[in-house]
């Protein structure tokens, strides 16, 4: 299987709230599902090109390797959320199992017909608040092949909330991710959730990514769109779509529409 076609355009994030079994859970699975559907509807109304579903409320996150996978009930709950959203939204849908459980994300995507997954650490080794996370590109690519899944892998380069174990240039990190890790697209973030991306870093990654699409993974706003959008093929937007720009607030369809209208025409290619 060669490179899988990755989605382009503006991808809105459905941040799932804490769910049963999580330290901050306040409602059951049905409440989580209602929250997910409401945010997805607002993203659809605002005109996003795609939606990413992630277990944002499940802090502290499992590392996501073979010894620290997402609990089965959570994988099942995320699957329910993706299926509900698929019934209401015709564009591409992605799955992100935080912190780095690519196997679970791939399983959910394959079983639900979702189109892509996001992987924070696909190659290399990073020091994070979950400890040392090592990329498992070899396992992820082989699982995808075994499943025969037409699921694109979007991988972060120098991901937020993480520091590479050894010094690494943006160019080397990108080349490793695309050419050795065989990711279908690369994501560039700021230092933290919602933090702006450095335009120089984004350009460096774009130049090194060859034909692979490049996404802004945090910090795209109406104000920053003129600088950032021309340097990438798409954007993953969470915080900026929320009411008053507060990450834990509901999605505001007016904010979605405003940003999509400004940023989408500026994207490259």
C-alpha cells in the first residue's frame, strides 16, 4: 500500500469530555455522546471540511504503547462517537487516541470507516508528561496493511507538550516522518494546545515534506490565517472554534464559519 490520500482543508476537533473511568468524569457515556454530537453539528453548520474525534477529556493520558493502551471501554465509547458523527457528517473523519495509541485509533477508524488517524509520536523518541514515548511506525503501518484499511496517517513533527530525546532539526524530523515512517501527512503545532505555530518552522517542514500535505495543528485563528494558511495544505482547529476561544467551551458555529471563510481560500495547492 502506497501513500493514502489525506484530507485537505479545515479539520475541526470534537474534544470528547471525560468519560466513565476518567478522573474528571461527571457524566455517563450517553452524556459524552450528546456532547460529541452537539459539537460535531456546530462544526458541520460552520462548514468544516473534516472532523477529528479525540479523547481530550481523559487526562492524565495513557502513554499509548503496548503496555499502556486505552482501556477497552474507552475505545468502544470513541467508536460510538465516531459512528454517531458519521451519520451526520459527509466529510472525512479522523481519530486521535491520546496520548499516542495509534493501534486503537487505527482499529476504530478501520471498524467505523473513518478516513484518517492522528499520531503524536510516529517516529523517534520524545520526553513528555507521560514519560518517554517512542514512535511505533513499524507496528502502525503493518497493522494498517493487515486490516487492508484505507486510513491516512497524519503524524506530528516536533509535537507540542514534548521534547525530542536527542536534538533534531525540523527538516530531519519531517524527512524521518515521511520517508522512513511513511506518514501520509505531517502536522506542525505550537508549544501547547492552542499556541501559535512559528511560521518559520511551518515553512521548513513544508519544504522538507515533499509531496506530503502539511497541517497547522494549533494556533490558527482569523488573525493568524494570512500568515499561516499559505504555508500549509490544511489545518486542525480546536480552541479557535470554541465559544470565546476557550478550549473547554462548546463549539461556536459562527466562529467556525468566520475562520473557514478567511483561511480556506489561502491554503496552498
